[in-house]
C-alpha cells in the first residue's frame, strides 16, 4: 500500500451519533462506509436524553432503554456482517457506546475525550418555526465540534424550502 500524501485528508477515529430516526440510520451506514474507506475506528454513540432520576422514577427503565439501544446497534452490525457488507476486521473496529444526557453535549464530550477527527451525523432538515422551537442537535455539534462534521440530509430533503 502506498503512503498517503500529507495533504490528503484521512480519518482514523470516527464518531456517529444515532437516534434511530431514518436520517440517523442513513448517517450510520455512511459512517460505516467511511470506516471502511479510511480503515478507521468507528464509534456509534446513542444518547438517551433524560433528566436526573427522581424518587418516583423507575431507575431500571433508563438502564433497560440503553440496553435496548445497544442491542439494536449490535443487530444492525450483525446483519451487515452476515450480508458480507463488513468484514470481521472492519466489525472489530466498530465500537458501541451509550450515554445518558443531552445529545449534543454528550456528542461533543465524547468527541473531545475520544480524540475524534470526524463526526458523521444525520440532520432532520427542520426549517422555519419547527427549527426555531426545537433547535438542532446537528447545528449545535457543527458549531462547537473540535473536528470535522459531516451532516447527512434526510431522503427527500428539498433545499428550496429553506429560503
């Protein structure tokens, strides 16, 4: 294999936050492709948003939710390997991480702690009032990330609606 010239972009540590929306699933598959292309490590991060546990909360339900998310990610990876879309070596470079907290904060925290050099994440494509009201996790990450961020648009996204 030839040495890569220093002016060519390469990524060695990729982060892909997922929330199991269609767009986040699309970003996941894109991130797997970049993992393969660059021979990079990929961490798939799922963040369960929730406040502190109160006296009335079922403490185990939060843990069960995170475990279900982890199982869903493992199932997707198993399927990719069974279909021959990822090799065992590539699969071994994919790690799963689940956290509890505000998604954009946990994504940024993980990127800093894990020396991530690329974040691949979906954007829901909300515009107008819905965007102002709900905000955008992707936008918050793009503005504050210590590394490159690739945002993946949802299928059927119409940029003409943004004007």
